[in-house]
């Protein structure tokens, strides 16, 4: 199987997308994974101008240019994206088949099964469309519970209060064999090289903040179920702080494409040897 690309947390920055489009056109990867926080964020929550005026036309240009070499594109959303974006993503997916939106879904890709999952544990941020309690209703100091923040699409209060990432992952995977499964998560696993936040010395009401902000449920799931590969984003500064963008939990290779600088962080990997993945920081164009 040919090389795959993985990017995350582009946050609607067109220079990053232009760099990605150029690399896809030049290198013709077999698969492209987009790991959430794709849109400009709360400034334009509906995202119509960005999706319809930039992202979808850019992908359509690539499809026309590459023809049969156009990659399979798998994407999810992240906590800085809005649930309102789903409608547009699904519309373009159905009409033009430019990508596959795989939140809470499993799709086949060669000999592998690709799973997608948007939600992250509670954060201090107000947008709660893609936040879930992790393994219980505990919320870290300084964070806002999912039912107390803002939702672009009203949800059932009972579901918001009682759903957890842990329950979601069990429902998504059942008792499936995950030895050849790839998970596209937005959140990283807890207390790893991929979830270290820049919270040193900070506290709320005299309670020190946890320096690791990933998901305990995702970490437990990886250690218990041992998927082949997991892909993560969300914590931009973690690779800079820890000095690494990859980790290993048991048999599972975990990679992050989060990045705190202006460049595009492009992870390249082959599914049969993810431990040999590479990551480049590619400057964007000045426009």
C-alpha cells in the first residue's frame, strides 16, 4: 500500500491547506487523514464560506487533476469545529465523493479498518459540540462541563450528562478484532508524549492543573484493545514540550500531527510499518 498523509488542527488557515494540496498533487498519497479542528472556529461557526468557497473547491481541483490517483480522504471534526459543519461535509461527500466523514463509523481501506471519533474530554473552552465526559462525570479544575457550555445544535440533556468517551468507544467497536484497525481520534491518550499542555505552575482555586489533558478512556482503550495504529491532534504544544510526536502504548503506535507553529505539520506513514512514520514542518505561502 502506498504512503499515507496525516494532518490535524489546521484551523482554517488557508496557507496550511495550500501546502497540503500541493503535496497531495505532487506525491499522490494513497490515503489522507484529517484529524479535526479543520475550520476557522467560533468566528465562522457555520463554516459555509470556508467549506464551500475554499476547502471543497480545493479538494475538487485535486480530484480533477489526479483522476484515478486521487486518494481516499478520511476526516473527522474536533472540539474547535461546530456540529453545524457536519451537514456541509455530508452534502459534499454525497454529491462529489471528495472525502469520507467517519465520526462514529468504520470503513474498510485495503486490509485495514479505519475508525473515526471526534469527541475530546471537557476543556476550559465554551464550545461543547464535540466534548464528552471521559470515564466519569469528573471535570478537571478550570474546565467547563459539557452540558454547561454552548452547543450549535441543541442536544438531549440526558445524553450529554450521561454519555462518556469510554461508553462511546465500546459501542463503536463492540467485540471486533482491532489488530488491523486504525483510529482517527482528535484527542490524544492521557499522560503520554502527545497530550502535554503548557500549564506549568497554573492553578484554579489553589488546585494545580494537570499538565496532561488527553483522554483516560482513549488510553485505557488502546492498552486493552491494542489497535494497530492511532492518530491524534488537539494539544498543539505537546510535541514541542515533550520533544516527540509519536508514542507507543503496548503494541499500538500512536502519532500526533498537532503543531503550535504556523507551518503545516505533515506526517507521512505506510500502514504496514507505522513505526517508520516521518513528520515534516512545511512553511505555508504568505497569502
